[in-house]
């Protein structure tokens, strides 16, 4: 949060939803892949977004 308070540049913030659980490393990895693929080519500087569980199927 200091970057925000000091208005320093950052690459963005991705908040992990509680539905993933801290111990679900495989689920977090899958969610990161899906998030990355769905935001490919998008500018993420200064973005704030939520990472939620990847849908199966």
C-alpha cells in the first residue's frame, strides 16, 4: 500500500479471493494461468483486480 500512498509506479495488484484458500497452490496456479490468458495484451499497470477460482470444464 505504500506504493499507492506515495504514488509510486507499480505493475498492479491482484487480490486472491478467499474461495481459493491459501493452501490451494494448484488452484491458485490454475487461476493465474486463466487470468493471464484472459487478460493477454491488456495493460496491467496500476490495475487492481481479484483472482478467483478457475472454472473447470
